[in-house]
C-alpha cells in the first residue's frame, strides 16, 4: 500500500496508477471522503493512457487520523511534498468541493513546471462563509450546525448528507442509488472525526481569493446550478473572474456530487479540457 510520510510524520495514503512516463492527473477529493470517490474518473483516465494519482487527505481515508494540521496551508504543504517525492511535472490537478480549495492553494504555491492545468469542480472557492465582504455566502450558523451534527452522531449525519443534498437524491424524481449512498458513508466513516470536524472550518472559512489570482495555468471551473452543498452563485462565477485563464462550465440541474451522478458527461468534458 503506497504511503508517503510528510515532514511532520503524517502518513499519506495514495494511488499511483498507469504509465510513469504519461502525463499525470492528480485528483483531490472532497470532505469527508477519500481518494475512492474518484473511482469512476481514475478508471476512465487510465483507459485514456494517463498516469492517475489520488491521495487520501491527512485525517481522511487511510491516511493518519491527525488531530492537528487540518487546514488548507497544511493540505497544500502535504501536496508540495508528495508531488516532489513523485517528481510530478506538467501535471493536471482536479479537485472536487474541498479538494477544489486544496487545488487552488497548492497550484498557487507549486514550483514552476509542476502544474500544466487545473480543474475546480463544485469547488468551495473563493470563500463559502458569509461576511461583510461576502454578503451572499452561507451564514456561519450553517457550518456550526454541521459541527454539532458531526460531533453528536457522525454516522447518522453522514447518512443524511449522502441520501439527501449531496447527490440531489432529495429532489423529486431523483434516481437514488443505495450503493452510492453507502459508499459515501463508508468513505466518511473510515476517516478521523477530529480531522473531519476541523476540515469544516478549512473548507468554509478559508479565503482563496489571492490563490486564484496567482494561478497562471489554464483552469476549468465546473459547477452544477442545483448544487445544495456549495451554492453555485457564490462560487464558480466568482472564482472564474479571479482567474487569469479561467473557463466556466455550468451544468443545468446538476447536483454537488455530479462527478458520480453524471460521470459520463463530466469525464468527457474533462478529457476535452485535458487535450485542449
């Protein structure tokens, strides 16, 4: 089982599949999940000849269940160390939700030549929480509610999120998949509750404005307009305005977890961007 140990002793689980001389695609998962959330994409892009890499963020999945360092600066630091250890060059970094924030912070700090392109999917930048400078954001009470529910009964909370708003399974006529719900729950439950609790602050209160401004590579911003987790209007359109070379692709009626519910469409659009 591939494990990378960071400078502060945290063990990061990762997958590194495909030809080592092929262009690398690095997938960054959302909260509170793991690299397995990219199963569909990893298999698809392996078949397309890419080198596919996906890691479990510290505190999540099979990585060390950390009680400290669960913030975007440390997540980016872990990636800087891992990509250097794997000697990734000309890589494409794609992040979903919280992973999109991780991509923004990492790419803004990456060494020249490490990154070719970036993708933000249903991503949390520029910033989620409501404030004087972000009046259309979500009130802090929303995230406080997440923390309360997580600490009180993580298992039930994760079941409720997966069976409801994450995939839009609470919408009339939705095609509900018990397998998808169970897989989301499984991924969440194998991570550490303390890290997942801390990560709520990381994904909701981190301001990625300056990161987005620093990104020099072409960046595709993908978002469904029926996203009930990261509301569309306060995310993707604002992010693309801050990017030097950003392209916005909006998906009518798609939910937050559209990489799973609409994998064929998302994969085809990703491939087109990767090849462009």
